[in-house]
C-alpha cells in the first residue's frame, strides 16, 4: 500500500516535469500525456491493490474463528 502511495507521489513529480518540458518545447507530441497517465494510473492501481490486500488479509484472519480474548476463556474455565 505504501509503495502505491510512493508511485502516486512520483507521478505528481513526473507531472510537473512533463509540464515544464512541454512548455519549454523539448518533447514529442503525445509524450506528456502518456507519461502522466502511465505513472498516475500505475500508482493508483498499486495503491488499491494494497487496500484490497489489507482487506483480504483481515478477512482471512477473522475467518479462522479464533477467540479474540483467550484470557476470558481461561478465567471461566477455572471456575
């Protein structure tokens, strides 16, 4: 999830770089939009894959049906 955030942050830097390059006239036609879309969409995809991975991991742990607090079970067992 953090890697996706880093890539999105890099896409903002790439966005600034491509805008400066575009206005200075140092780019081929279509290069600016291609670079911005690849970096941004790649970062957003990685970010959401991380979110889905966190959700699946927490769901997996909950699906094991283990007790949340073993202390309560231990105390009731002694009585």
